[in-house]
């Protein structure tokens, strides 16, 4: 069997729980939570001594204490303590899975496990949008998800997710990982004659069925992203594709994506007369959505600028401790007489609700993991396919960060879990490679 983890006793129970849970998770989150929680708890028990010695985890503990303190000082403490549920369990997920996931083999396997369910989920989305498929009542309770006929909001694909934008956030992750796996297959195909004569790396063996499935997944996720009508999703998918084109040196892909993206942006915001010429070519579905002409006369309170201005005033009034988690909604409703779940920017929301010091600490912890991942990518010593998969995880998590600058995915259990899973995978591979470098230095002495 392939030795996919440096600690052999982790290979069996926890790893199998994680794989089973992730495969079921997008469609049946309630059922999938059981093996995922089991994987977290068993790993925490097995790796407790290692976990408590990591400086990053000490920083997470400090941030957790800060969240509890700000919750006690909140405008509405009951709401703030409920909001801890959107953070604390995922901290445990991160520290556990960063010990469980530590090899490129695991990254590749998890990427496949996350991509595979995206295809039936997209099919359900097409049925929802064009055939009025729906799932509700007891069946929705059993599955842990519902499907609204004709999408949510109407006309925008949401599939098994509660809202089209949340589905778009999920699709960006699945699209990027599928694109990474497909690019790896294409690279392998270019040197297929060498791999055909090698018996050292069976997980990289290419089959036409795998390539076909990945192609379907990439195209299907891309079309579904378009039908979510999410400007965030469109932009992140385009940037991710450009990132792969630059990384791989594929000028043809860079030219195509840059050309299509440039034409759409010019048709929306460029000066005349070229804008009018392009609008005769580019469907109004794109440029009218970008310019907000598709949904005119929206209430001022629903505009992002209005929400961000309100959050800025919250920060000015309580810069140190914030107003408490989940307290944006009641404060905004009191001011604007409109219920709104979040201000469409995670970082502004976090600053307003927990204070500037806590937000700086949180961003520093996340930034440290990402920075270490980028450094590892630049100094990668393994084979190119594994490096590409690791690059895919960095791009996917970067997409999560970008998405949360104009939206908030924190309140969706599935997307929030996937974001922390990506970060844990990056951190785990970084930790393992730092240990390898340390062991190599010791052996040289």
C-alpha cells in the first residue's frame, strides 16, 4: 500500500472516516458530519501532544479567548455566544486535519473526493432551474439540504444550497480543484511514454475515463457558475483560470481567458463606441449583471456600499472589542428596518463584531499559513504533478478569501467546512515538509 502519511497509525481509521465524510458531505451534510466529527476527535486524541506544541495553534487559542471576551461584552451577548459556533468547531477541524492531511497523495485523493459529488449536484441544479425539481419537507430534513424549484432567488441556480451565491462559492472550489486535476492529467499525457515505462508512481496513471470525467466536471461547474448569476463566482473562476495559465506557461489559455474576460468587462464598463460594438456580441446576461442593470431600483439598504458604510460606523464606535458576533443583523435592522444576515464582506464584519485587534490576529494566523504554503511552492522539491495539486489548493483557498471580500460564506456549514479543510491541507503539508527539512539538517550534522 502507498505510504500516504508519515505516521502509519493515522493511515487507517481517521483517514477513512475523513474520506467517507467528505464524499457524502455536499449532498448529505447531516449524515456526513458523523464520520467527519469522528475523524476530528480521534485525531485530536492521537495527536494532542503535537497539536498543543505548535505556535500557530497557540495563536488560535489566544484568538478563541478573545472571541469569548468580546462575546461577554457584546451588544447582544446571547447572539454573540451563538456566533461562536461558526468558529470554534472549525478551529478544531483545522488543528486536527492539519495533522491528518500531510502528503501530496492525500491532497490528490481529497481533490477527487470533492470534485466527484459536484457533478450530480450540478445535475440537480439543472433540474431545479429547467425542470422545476424540488426537495422539501421530511426528505430535505433527512438529507440536510433542500432544493427550491426554479432556484433561490428565482432564476438563479442554487441546487442543494440555500442560496445561489453560496452555491457559487462551492462551485469555485470544485471548479478549481477539478481544473488542477485535469491540468495534471494533461501534463502526464505529454510525457505518457515515460510514465508508461515507469512502475514507481501508480497513483498518477492516466486513463481516458478520468480525463473525460474531469473535463465534464470542469465544463459543468463552469456552466453552473454562470447560471448562479454570481459576479463573485464569475470573477474568481476567471482569475483562477488565468492563474493556472500563467503557472503552466500556457499562452493560448492566457490569451483566450484574458480576451473573453476583457471583452465582457469592456462591454460593461468601457467607453463608447467600442462598448456598444461589444454589446452587440456579448450577451446582456453578462454585462447587464455586472453593471447591475439586470436588477435595477434595488432598495438602498440592500446595496453593498450602504452596508459597508454602516459597518465602518460600527468599527468607529467600538474599535477594540466590537459589537459581538452575529450582532450586525439586529443593529442593521434597527437602523434600516430591514433584516440582513451579513454585510457582504467577512473582514469588515469580523472587525465590527470582534474589534480591530482580534481581526488582525485572525488575519495574521491565516496569512502565516498561506505565506508558508507559497514559500513551500517556490521551494518544492517533489515531482511536478504533486506541486500542481498543491498549487490548486492555494488557488482554491485564495478564491475563498476573495469571495469573502464581497460576500460572507461563514454561515453555510458546508462551504465554511471546505474553506477550513483547504487551509488545513495547506498547513499540514507545510508542517510535514518543515519536519523533513529539520530531519535532513540534523542528519547532515
